[in-house]
């Protein structure tokens, strides 16, 4: 196959490729440092990477990919049990880490290779690797059991990044800023490998803050990637930070992903800056499936259209395709295309169960489609599809409605058994003012007026905060019982 990173071949030697705080690498320096890593891990196969938000992590992953290996990014916040499972399952031949970083005991038996971000070596020719060769083994969050290792081939990385380049008009002139973790598809594949494939640049904040976003966008960065939690903080800060308003107003592209961005935050950002946030939809197993295009309508609450090369359909509970594009008929999303993973490592049973007989991947996400084909995610099939009074209701649209209430800071919606309705809708609310929360009847009426009476919450429970994971997704299984 062609190289994943053609810009590393010497076409842009003096252009800055990566910047983490005050530390930066040009394309020539990155090629040399990644080449040194590649020399150390050539032939190792799977290589673990201690994925701190650092220059060393980016160099490590690029080095492994140039050498034709598969990188296994490790979340530095993983507990011993989870880490032990991942290491036992993936059996890496080495672990790459920044010098001086203390690694947990679970890694003690694996050869450690310190990454010199300014090392010198000849970059291997990654064109010798095949399209189906593994590039990454990324572990799922493990909400329904131990994490599964999704084996992502090189063709999935290449086709996804090229499809996003088409959708977002992403070029080597773009400079991306983000503060996402580097052990996940969003921050690593899109946020680091994406700019490098285009021959552009990425400025990583290390840790997300609105001051850093404003500084980088006001000094030449053109794109911002974030998760809803980050955009919520941006929306909250805009009234008091004129430099942030200026930064977002001047950005070429603002992208949110990993979870649905509440409509309320969409509208607040648009009102303050005149810019709309683009949403896209993907998973560890599929990389990216859909997106709003840079030249399309950034319609709040939707994730746009299927990307080039991606087939997408909605199916009902019997597996029949949902034909109605009416914005109301709910179905599970299934996808096919070159963006898909090849297997769950060491789990042929789980791999077989994830696909239909004709090759469609069962995402477990439920959605509706508007008449023009735009996809609107309404939640996870396992936790967000509520069957109440004969209706199939997506939790996401109720959450968006609740967030439009001025007294609601955060909201999550679940279903629980009800002898009459089958399931009743339960709203979990973090109020703006805990001393004077909006009443349950007030919130129910608020939702009923915006959506439909059968979608109103029957129970409201108040919390100080909602449980979230590192990507900002609400962990509904961790809600109190």
C-alpha cells in the first residue's frame, strides 16, 4: 500500500509537524525520531505505548506504524486489573514510554524502550506493509465485560482519514489544536495521525483549557477538535472571554465527537461566534462513519451523512431495513465499508456476533434519519432505547430538551421497569442551583411541550454530578440504583 505518512519522505522537512507546549518537531525531526523507534521495534509485532499526552507518544506510534507493527495504546489511568487484562490479551513484545516516566507493576515483565523525541534514525519504508496488516489494537471501554481489543488495519486508518479530508476540506495548510487523550481513536487517529497524513500540523494543549484554545486559534491554528464536555466549557466561558469569541469566530472548522453535543451548547456557541460546530459519528471498531461536511449544513443534533465509502442503514428489531427517513422512526445503525476493524483480538465469538451474515457491523447505536438523509443519534440500544407505552423513544432527544431548561446544568435519561408502561422515563438532573432545583412537574411539562407528551419524564432524580469517562461520555451504568 502507499505510505500512511507521505509527508515524512522529505517533501516538507522544515515544516512543523507536532507541537506539545514549548516542544516541537519538524517533519524531518519527526522522521528521524520515529525512525529511531522503528529500528528498535521492527519485527516485534504488537507494541504497547504508554499514551500520555506528550511528544513521545506521537513519536512512538508513528515509529511503530513506520516499522509495520501494531501499536497498542495504553490509558495511563487504567487500573491494575484492566491493565493486566489488556497486556495479557495483546501480549506486546515491548512497551514504549517517555524517559523517566514510572510505569505500573503490570508492565514490569515487558521490555521497556524509552522514546527519544529528538532521536535520529532512518525511517523505515512503511509501504512494505499490507493494507490488511494491523496498525492499532485499541481496547473498548468494557462497559459490558472486560475490554475487547479492536484490531484496526492500516487500510481503515488511511480510508477514514482520506474520507474526512474530503468531507472537511482538510489540507496540509491546516493547523489543528486539541487537548484530547492519546489512547483513543479521537485524539490519536484523528487528532495526531490525521494532520500528519495531510502534511499539516497539530498543536496539543497537554490539558484542555479555554485559554489554550483561544491562544492557539488566535495564533494560526485553523481547526479545533473536542468532546461535548470541552465545548460545554467553551460555551460557558464565551460571555467572559472576548479572546475566545474571536478565536472561534476565526476558526475554519470546529469539530465535536465521541458523544452528542447538546443542542443548547450548539446554539450558545453559534450565537456568540457566528460559527457552527460540526459533528461526526464513529466508534473504535469503525473509525468514522458519518459527518457534517465543511460545505454542508451544521444542523444541531445531527451527525451528517455517511462518509465516502461508508454504507449505512437503520434496521428494526427483526433486522429489517428501516425505509422511512422521517426523523422519527428509530433503528439500530449498521455500517459496511473499508473503515471497519478486522476482528476483536482473541475473540472470534465476539467478532462473529458483531457482524451480520452479509458483513454489516452492528454498532449498537440507535438513530433516526431526516428526509435528506442526515443521521441523528438518539442513544445506545442497550441503555438509551426506551420502550414506553408502545413507543420506542431515544434518550438523547429528551436529554437535549432538558438541557434547554435554564435550571438544568447536566442531564441524563434512562428507562426503568414500569408495570403499566413497560418502561418509564427517568431523568437524572444536575441543577444549576442545587438549593432551588426545577420541580419534576415543571421539567416534565418542559419536555412535553418541546417533544411530545409520551416523551416526558415520569421520574426526576437530582445529582451533584453525572458520572463520565475520560472522553466525557456519561456512564449510565454507573448511575445510582
